C-alpha cells in the first residue's frame, strides 16, 4: 500500500516515511496543498497523512478538495491541537486527527486501523452478530477488527465514531449521558469538551441515514443524552 505524506517540514516527513516503511508501507511526499490534490486525484494512494499548516493553502481546504473527488482515508497530523480544529477536521470528513508532537508507533497503529476499516468496505459482514448487538438488528460489531457493519456492509467510521457507535450498541435503548460517553469514548483524548459528543453524533447520524434510508436509529434525549434503537424508523 502507498501512503501520501503532505507536510512541508522535511524532518516530520522523514520520520513518518521511516516509521511507515518499517511496517511495509510505501510513501510519497509533497509539501504543498495543490500538489497533494493533484497527486491524490491520480489515485493509487491507500491513505493521505495531511498537515493543516501548509505554505500555499490550508490542509482543511485540501481535505475539502479531496472529499469532492475521492473517499481516500485522510489522517490529519498537525500542530493545531485546539478542540475547534479537531472538530472541523473530523466534520470535513477526516478519518482521524493527531496532534504534534506525536508518537510514530501510535500513528502507525492508527494508520493500520484506518486501512483495516477501509479494506472492509463493500465486503460481506461477519456471519455471527456481536453478542452486544440486539437480535435481528441491522448492526454487527467486529471488535477485533474495530469495525461495524450495517445491513451487511462495513461502515466507513473514524476511530471515535466507531467507539461511539459500539458503545451505544452495547445496550440498545439505554440513555448514555454526554459525560458517560466522554468517559467511555474519549478517555484517551486531551482537552476534549462535551460538545465533541454532539459533533460526532451528527456525523454518525449522517452515515447511518445513508446506510438506512428513511431511518434514524440514534435517539436524542434532551437534557439527558443519547441512545440507539436499531429498529427505529
């Protein structure tokens, strides 16, 4: 698999390329947003690692351009670690968001998880539904593969979207408060606010509605939190 590294700092790009090569990934590098858009448009990349602060254009704008023409997985790697930047990046369609300084080992682990989910798209779902999913529900949870199928197709979920949906599916009908979801889903995230839950619920709802036309299984309980009802229309 080939990965495109978009970062104008040679030291960062070198570190990434070395860490990825050690795991068997090939890499290309560029330092400008326009080069990234043109390169990704040609296809052939399994994933794009994208900096936000590029010399010619914002990485957020690059992400917008890529999402207009491709569903290639995108991982933001940037010094911009503010809550609002992470939320914007994820809402634009990024699959993950990592702040600098970073652990190369952790980043490679995240890359593997994203690519594992991406390879599952379009394949048939596991034969046995998760024990934590409701009987007859349209969802099947593969906890080892960190992915969830809906109606027999793997959902294209970010890391936190997967965790959020898996948490709700543990006990369909149970109302999870925002505080509890923060504790269960974002336990490893720093400086994260409760409105992050609402943002991820919004993006998750959009993906579930696309998979289940005319249905909205996530239920909002005003002032309380969220639950999921797989049979809800």
